[in-house]
C-alpha cells in the first residue's frame, strides 16, 4: 500500500483483529510538540473494491503539521486483518468505536466518506462523547428513504455463491476492473485517474480474503436507511457531496440536511465531482475541510445550505 512521506504504520487490536493505521511520526512532520498535545483528526475511507486509507492520502498530510492525523484501514480492507466472515453493519459500528476509543483520548474530528460516513453518524449517535465534529463526503446508507439496494440486479447477481468470487477475482480485483469502476462509477472525469490510484486500489483488492468485506458491501449486507438515524445526530457536521455521485445524488444529501439543520450545519455540493472528491479534487477538499473546521467549532453557528 502507498504511504505518504513522514507517515508510519501502526496498529491496534479490535474484537475482529488487528487494525492498521497511518500517522505522522517522522520528518518533515516531527516537531517538538508531542502528538498528545495536538487535536486529533481521524480520516476513514469508504467501501468498494480495493478501498483503503489510500483514499485520503492526498488530503491528510496537509494537516499533519497542525494536528495529530490518523488514517486507518478498516477491518477487511487494506493492510488490516481480513477475517473470513459474513460482515455485518455491527462489525463496523463496533470496530470503529473500538478504534476511536483506543487511539484517541479526547473528542476528535472524524472525516469520513460514503457508507463509512453513514456508519460514523450512527457511532456518533451512540457515543457522542467520542466526537468533536464530523466532516463527511457523500454519507449514505445506500438504502435511504425506503430504497432497497439489495434488490438491485447487481446485488442479486453477486449474491450467487461461487459466481460472487469469480466476479470479484476477474472483474473487481484486476487493473482493468478497477480502472473501469473508477471511470464509470467513482470519478466524474476519467482524466483525473492516474496509474498510482489504480495500483493502490488493486494492491488492496488483492490482499488475502479481501473479497469477504467487498462482497458483503456489494451484496448490500452493509446497507441501511440513514434517514432513520439523522434526526438523532447531535455532533456538529458538515457534508460535501459530489454532484455526479453515481450511487446517490445530491438531492439525498439535501434531504438529510433538511431533517436535522441543528447538527448538519453545512451542506456543500461540488460541481463536476463524483463519489470521492478527496481523490478527484484533493486541493479543493483540503480547502473545504480547513473552512469547515472552525465553523463546526462555533456553538451558535447557523446552518449553511449551498447550491
């Protein structure tokens, strides 16, 4: 897996195994201030064939001089353990909670994407004491407002035993399969995809037993209706939403923001961007995060809805 300059790999043990994360510990980021004296920002990647902490690797180094930065590979992805199991929503709610409790000693800002961002909302509802604020890109349960992703043709196809692993090995965990998915589903502009991105996704997708978590996601085993949970959220939150997200359009995000404007203080759509602005337009994403951090820390901030 690809590792930014000055970052090292560390790990903690969760109830489902070892969870690897990346944090700044070497030059040029090492300073006289110990990491425990700085605020922590945790970056959590989304799900898809070959997902890993690499998804945020063009963004999180920009904060390493000011913050203690942590970017894990979730269980079943990247360099973290890949237990052979039928993954469930509770697996990720539990391991995300355990990870935050073991790596952070005070409330933190969590920056997360897609389905993982939806899980983080649920964790923040259950354990608000762990969180200072949330900055989320395209948070969606993928079965929102009564939709049922698991009934889609592709989800049904991947639910077929034997065929599921064949599809994964031949259509997902290959260079061509990954590039096709990135071009057609994840990015708004194919010319923004360069070889390193494909290589990083492929390396993660080809880890032993990587198919178990990926297939659980594609089958819809991890999907749920996030709209049922949004009203319970109290953590100050900003949402970034690519206008050309293939799975869930920005109207879903606007509906989320309208449900709970007290917690969701900013909704920022981005033109000509797909599911992962952090990879497609990392400089813009960094700028927005820097803009949102002080806004979310103001207790009386009014919600912002941007067109």
